[in-house]
C-alpha cells in the first residue's frame, strides 16, 4: 500500500493560518476578512428624526398662523377692515358675527355685502356694520 500524499498536499494548499494561528480554509479566511461592513442605520435614523421634527415645526407654525385670531375687532373701523387681507376679513366677520349674535356670517355673501357697506362709511365701526346685516345672510 502506498501512501498518497498528493491528495493531502492539495487539500492543505488552500489552507492558511487565520487569526489566532488556527488553520482555516480559503473560503473561511476570505469571509473573516470581509465581515467589516459600514452600518448607516443610526445615521439614517437621526436624519429621519430631524426631517420629521422640521416638518412638524413648519406644519405647527402654519396651523398656528391660520387659527391665530384676527387683529380686527368689533371696534375696528371700516377703513382698517378694507385694508386687511381677504382671509383676515372673513375671519373677523365670523368672529364678530358670533360675538354680536349675527347668524350666517360664514355665508359667501357676507364679505361682499359688508365690504360694500364699509366702503361708503370708512369711519364706521365694523361691529356696527355687521349688526346691520342681522338676519340677512
């Protein structure tokens, strides 16, 4: 019987000493070297939290500006009313209408009617003009 060292030699040819001096095969050695992977999960999570916070702040500011009470009051003059932006005019009409017990001030007809009445009397108080339209909208 002959000892065939060629098969033993060929099996050991791909073996190398890995970490700690143990002999490992070629595939195992390559896998040990390539296990370092950069992980971006934490960075992505931080960026996502920052983006969500920015969106929440911007949305909150927009909502606050929308629900913020109008500077126009029942004591404001018609001239002040006519100089305000349209959305502020609508908000003031609704708010003052509720305060004075005038229903229907949310009607699309309220703004043009009150604006027309105010254009003839710029020194009149807005609350007085709105009260004149009680029951008409």
